[in-house]
C-alpha cells in the first residue's frame, strides 16, 4: 500500500479525493483490496459533509466490493451524510440487483 496527499493505492486499487466530498476509485473492488480501501476511506469521510464516490474506473468487483459499498452507505447514514455512488459499472449494479439491494444503494 502506498499513500500520498489525497490518494491511496492498495494492490493496484486507488482511492483518491478529487474535490470537496468527491472521491474516485480506480482498479478492482475485490476481496484482496476492499479491507485496505475501507481502512483508508474511513478517515477521509470523517471530514466531509456529503460524499460522492465515482466508480466509473472500477475494473472488477465481487461480493466483497458490494459489501464495501454497503459499509460506506452504513457509515454515511450513521453520520447523516448524503452519499451518492456515481457512474457505477454495470457489473456492480447487476451484482446489487441480484442481491436485491440496488434500491438501497444510492446509485446515480
């Protein structure tokens, strides 16, 4: 794992701040990466009043990636922060639909 000012890279997956309350994930959200991405994202979210996470550059996702989105949703709800997942890849949206949680997660 490497870290710079507003960017964290974990096993080829990068989580970075792109603006006020805006973040981007580049790489894979899979079992091997989500634990570290969650650890790094937690402190980033603590200072934001609202969150938008751009998922357009997520190359692969599995059930662990979906669990990460659920955890981010739970953390935002607990902190009463508006949250939106923007430009989610079709694979991730399909996984949410199959799991019957697509209406819970704020895709937009």
